[in-house]
């Protein structure tokens, strides 16, 4: 095991391995030279980056990002209010991701799907090469650096949505790297570079605000190291603090100034409220993100046996805490991880080996990992928007029938899609910007808790809602006032009952219902499904079993759907289910 070093000298650190007598390069070592990548490593990294970034667009927010970007390009001004939704029309909006929105709006001109996925591929390729550089600078061989980088990119892939977070996944590790290597340049140069990263990042994504927190923790580690080694910590604290201050100063260079610094605390405050459900802000468990826990175990075991530098211990502690706190930080954990673990990995002799055989093994591992990722579960291969995620068929129906000319209630998941496709002039009811719609979300939650369909309909009437675009929810348990369980029912029959609302379209992704008191009679006559509510499975099974007339009506309507759309999986499953009763 190597000799114990708590930190690094300001200019040079070359920790010695007492078992072998050799020196191991450090990521803070300004003397470490990096040769150009060989062709096999370059080709392998390019192939891997392309595959890692080539999957369909899945995130719910991309639509309003695009619409905001188009608005700003057209008006040549930063958008500071919400013009997109009925539920918060005209509300003030601290739109700190405006630069990303302008970028994607310009990339969209290359093709909405291909342009956006192409942007993600470029980011993924750049990230792969950046992480490889971290490994090489630490002293890993080309092959080891390539494998480490690709494993970390694969771990971060779950956060590769076409959204502003992509910028943070690149800029934060770049900023940390500049800090760790500041011994090779003047403090003022490093401070200026990190300030630029912070200034650009804060206008792309608020996640960049973790950078000064990480750097502040590293300053503390350096100060403790100096004290332990009986050296004055003043010089290290002064230079480190100057960089942290520059990072914070860069973050203030945005249209809202200091208010952006408070935005993460505002979002964290909202997460604690029951009417603001957001899966991004949950703490990930081992079954939620198993790759995170595997990486954590491997990294901590490695550190126990191979790492003696407090600054890298501090870096691993901080990124581990961030990832375990919120699932949205998992991607950041993996992109910063090479900076923490690569120096310790260099103390494993086999990871510094070079040669043709090592090159072939590394390339084979990376290309095999790329092959596994092609069309992997949760990452459907494609160059457009996911038809399983977005209500493409329902949108076509809404257009064709003129239902978009009047107010539409929509599920939160569909708000961004509708904004991106139809704004202006169409405004959906709500989207996934919780901070914009907090009051509306609270009202909806209170109605749900009171189980009051009357109050729900009053809310819809207040906004003039005539059409509803719903996704499929898990069935709801219906109970008597005394608490006795009556059975399971679907979301749509409970909150959009047949007496008031007629189902006129459904597919595997969404349902469209219209208000009988407002809709054109000829539309209901032409398209209504009188028997089927495709989210009310348990109830359909009961009535099909007990009522032959209902069973015949259900089967006829499901067959009608299959005539229109033979590939509808839900219709095929329902027909099979009811035909066996």
C-alpha cells in the first residue's frame, strides 16, 4: 500500500508507491504530459459516443424549451413571463435556462428530431473524450482511460435527456478539473476560466451552482491538509477561495442576478410539498439506480486501499452525497467520478500497461458496451420524439377535429409536447414547471384528497375546459365513506364520468374526452366509444362477465379500434382479456 499523503503541494505532487518504488502521476501534477490519442482509441470513443447519444427524445420539458427559444429568437429578448399555459398565464418566470432554449431552437432548424438528437450526440462524444483526458492525465494507459470514460458515460446516460442538464454534465467536471490542476497556471488565470464556465453554465442550467459548493469543499480539504502537515494553510486558502469567489461571481452574470442563486433552494422547498410530485428529486435506492450503488461500492473500496489524499476523498464524499440525495445528480456523479478515482487506479499496475493486446481488449470492451446500449430498455433507438411517450396520435385527432380551437385539459406529462407543437396560439392547461404552477397544483391536490368530482368539474369550468387529453394512470382504489374497499377504477371514469364526458379517441399513449355539454353533437356521434374506457380494466372485466350485452358492446368497440389501428397493443390485450371471459 502506498505511503500516506493527505494533500498536494501547490505546484507538484508525485505520490510514491512504497511497494514498487515507482511514482504514480497525480491529476494535480502539472508535469504530466498527455500524448495524442491513438487512432483505435479515437475511433472506439467516437463509436461509443454516437451510440450513447442516439436514442429517442423522451423528456417532457423539451417542448416548452423549444417554444421559449423560438419566442426569444423572434423577439430578440429574454422571456421573463409565462405565455404558454392557461393555468399560469402571464405569471413571472425566472427563466434561467434561456441560453439552452435559444440553442435548441436554432438546432431545431436542422430538423426537430435529428437536430436535437445530433446536439446530444455531440455533447456525448465531447464528454467521452473529456473523461478520457482526465484518466490519461492521471497516468492511466490509453486503454484504461478509454474504458473508465465509457463506463462513466454509460452510468450518466440515464440523465442524457435533451434538456439543459447536458451542459452541467460537461461544465462541472471541467470546472473541477481546472481547480485541481491550478498548480500549472496562475491563480488569476484559473479563476477567470472557472468564472467563464460558471457564467455560461448558469444561463444554460441552474445545476452549475453545485460547482462553487464542490470547490469550497476542496478548499476545506486543502486547508486541513496544510494544517495536518504543519504548514500554513493561508496560501492554499487564499488561492482556492479566490477561485470559489470567481465562480460565484460568474454565476451572477445572468439576467436575474442573485435571484438565480436562490432558485435551487426554492425548488428544494417545493419538493417537500405533497402537491409537487417530481421523481427527479427523490433519493435513489439500490433498485432504482443499481449502477450508482455498484460504482459507489467500487469507488469506496478502491479508496480504502489505494487513496491517501484528502482532497480526492473530499471530492468523492461530495459527489456521492449529491447523488444519494437526489436522483437528478446521478449523471453529475458519474461525470466527475474519473477526477476522483483515476489517480488511485494508476496505483494498480495492470491499468498502466500498454501494447497491442491491451489496446484490443480495451476496444473490445468499449464496443461491446456500445452494442449492449443499442436500443436498450428505456433508451429506444431513434432520431425523433418517442411515440410511446408523447401523444402523437391523439394530437393528430385533436387537429383533425378542430378541438384545439377551444381550451384543453391535459396531463402534466403532455404539456411540453403541446406547447412545442402548437404554441402559439394554443395554450395547454398545465406543464411540468412546478414553480410556475404551484398554486394550481396545490388546488388540484386538495380536490384529489377530498375526492370531490364536483369541485374538479368546477375547476375545469373555471378555465372553460371542453376537451381532456389524459394519459394512463394506475387504477385507483374506491372506498365507501366508512373505508370499505369497493374495488379498482380507472382515473378517467372517476374524474371525467361518462354522464358528462364522452371518450372519442384512445391509443396506447393517451385518451381524448369531450364535454357533452360543449362539444358538437356530430363529433360525439361519429367518434364516441360508449362502452370502452381503456384505463378502467377491472370494471370492464366485471361488466363483461355479468352482462352479455355489455360484453358484446365492448368487443365491438375494441374491434373498431383495431380496424383503425391494428398495432394498438392495449386494444389487442383488452380483446384477448375479454374474449376469454
